[in-house]
C-alpha cells in the first residue's frame, strides 16, 4: 500500500524543532498546560494525585478504556452514553481507525476540502474513489450543499470533513448539519466528522453525534483541551456493530490506552467548563489582535468567521506558500504553517491559540512582506 506524504506533519514538526523557530505561530493547540496549572485550574488536590501516582500500576490499562474517562467524554455531548465511546491513541489514531475500519476499495467517499489529510489520503491509499468538494474563499468557506448532494450516490460510504473546519475555522450551522444528515440518509452513507476544534463557542456546540445514528465523530485531548501530550483520542459511534468493528481495529493498533494519560485527562474533563473558559479567553484575545492586524491590510486577507483555533490567511504575493513560510522562518524566525499543507496556494495558517509573542510575530511578517514587495513580488 502506497500512501501520500503527510505534508502538514512532515513539514511542521521538523520546523518546530528548528533552532530558527523563535516565534511559534504554526500550531493549532491552545497553549499547553503544565500539571501544576491543570490542578490550579480545576481545584483538584495535586498532593493527593501524586500520592495515588506512587502506587499506580505500570501494567496494561483497561482494555476497553478507563470507565471514569469514558463517562467524562460522554458528558461532552447530548444523548451519548459511555458505551458509545471508543478510546484510542490521539486524534490521528481516531481518524485512522475510522477510515481503515469503515472504507473499502470498492466504495466512494466525499471529502470536503480543505480537510485533515487523513480524510482523503487514507481512502486514496487503499484505492477508494475520493470525490472532493471544495470550500471557496469568496463564499466565506461555506459549504455548497447542492454540490454534496450531486456527489452522493448509492455507492457513497461516507462524507468526511472537519467541523469547525481545519484550517479555516468555518462552522456549519445547525440547519446545514441537518441537511448533511439528510443527504447521507438518502444514500445510506455514514457521516464522519473530525470535531477536534469543537467547544469554543460560549453556548453548546451541536455535534453530529447528537444528530444521526450513522455518524462517527472523532476528537482528542489536544486542541482546545491543551493536553496534546496525553495522547488521548476518542471515537463516538452509537451503532453497536460498527462500534465493535472500530474497537476491534483499535485493538490491532494499540491494545489499550495509557493508564496515566487516561487518568489525568479524566480529571481535566470533569472540570471541562474551566478548560473551555481558559481556551476561549486565550483564543479570543489572540483573535482580537489578528483582526486588528488584518483590518485594511493591503496584502493579507481572511475570509471565514473562525470558530477554531487558527486563521487561514491569504496573501497577494507572487511567492509559493511553502517558500513563503520557509523564508519567513529562515529570515525572521517566525513559524507559520504553509497553505500547501492543505492544497491551498498563497495562504498560511496562523495560530490563535499558542501565541505568546503574536504581536511581535505579526510585526516581523509585515517586515518580511515589505521586503518581498521591494523585490517586485506584489500581485
């Protein structure tokens, strides 16, 4: 089986480790917490935690996952029970498990672009027909549901997408979510949604897990929960037969999750309102800085009302996206994620969430752009 280069991960992660990376604006996880910060935020006793840690068994964890964590995950949704939760290794483990369990080479799938690469390269790698629906900047990266409807047929196994969208942050309305479900029902397809960025609105954000028995939802401890290092991911599936298939596939990959990871993340989720409050405060503060920078800017533009942890920025310069970001890192020490990772030329993804020096980074981006203009690179 041949598989595409995993562009985002194979470019961004080495760039993060570069000595040239002085101002990191390329990530999508809300500023990570330390263990001490987690316990201060939740009000739990860190001393009691460390006492329990001394006697923790370093053997295998629970095969089906820690019941305490499964219950805490289920409480993030309406109408989801702990038995509907399959715990896996991280968000990538969740998406990989879903695609490799659900999709056959004889199927077709609809992939709404831009998308996380697992949702098009993995089906493609096994010979599945991938029908792409492109979100368009001039439409604010809103989904054209007529295009989805036209692409679906009796051989469509699943509609695959991220919501909020990665990297634009565009969010489907409840009415749009219902219409996607109706399209899927009309051809007997599954709805597969990566909801890694769900939770940043003040009010409850609907999930496809709430809407459709043939939905499969993935999420993880990384993005808005600020605990990517715990490597906890999960899959929500209410269909018992498919859930068993997902669990069986996961068992081939990892047998069980990490005992420590599941334990400490359960503590966090039992105080999820405080986690959300922290994440919203960080993201909203950075969004205000970004909006001020973008307002009236001659060379950069942003088209979607983002409900995620990043903005996708378009630039009017005659420089390919990867070179733009390579040179920005080399010359200015600022790391943003190039849009070719999402097959979006002349764009870059910039964080709203892990940006301790955002204003200085934006100043350096402007300085870099002015240098490109002086070289005749303006469009």
